[in-house]
C-alpha cells in the first residue's frame, strides 16, 4: 500500500506541477526610422489570447481573433484601444500616427503603425508610452526596441513605468 501511494505521488505530482505554470505576459515593439519614407515605422507583437480577453472585458466584444468567426468590430476596437494605450512623442510633442493594420503570426497579432513626416535632421527624442494590457494584467511587460540610424536602445516597460525614451 505504501509503495502504491509513493508511485502515485511520483507519477501525479509532476503532472500537477506543470498545470500550475504561470503565464508570461509580454509584448515586443520595434521602433525603426525609415530614411526612405522619412517616417518612424513601428511593429508591435501581442499575444492573441490576451487581446481576445481584453476586448471581451473592456468592450464586451467576443472577438475570436485569427479565426473565421472574427468579429467585424475587432479591428475598430483594437485601433481604439491602441490609440488610448500607445502614445508616441517626437521632440517632446505628441505625434499623430497612422494605424496601418494588423496581421497574425502563429499566436501573436502584429500591429503596424507609422509616424509620417519625421525629419532625421531635427529629430532629438522619441518617446513611447506603452500601457498595452497593463490595465488587464499586473504582470504585463512591454519591451520596446528603438533603432534610429546607429542609435539603439531597449526598455522593459511595466505598469509602474510605462514610458521609454531614445535621445539622439
């Protein structure tokens, strides 16, 4: 009987331990300057399931992202959310940006954003405020990578520190 209990503990305990694994909440944003287009080109990768949960909780939209049943409202609400939670400043002033769209890649959504009419000669600072998903997940981390010419810098933004700046 004792060996049966020991066998059960050895067999079941590892299985239970893996089911309690903690989910990792992260997004990755790349900010690059395009000399050809004279624009900041931004891509942001966010997990689909986290965005599904966000759209349900914040806007009561069952989005079903990346499926054939995707809500026709999904794009509208994703852009609305991004504009509220993702802010770009150029030389200390809010910069308007174009939300170009999104595409799916495995389990992430890739957002495409562009800040047009940015003159490299007068560019002194770029600041990104990224609060995406920090209102839903306290553990959310938003990694931001800047690359402008030879200047590179990366930040890990969290709920208590949501801004990162590249000084040129």
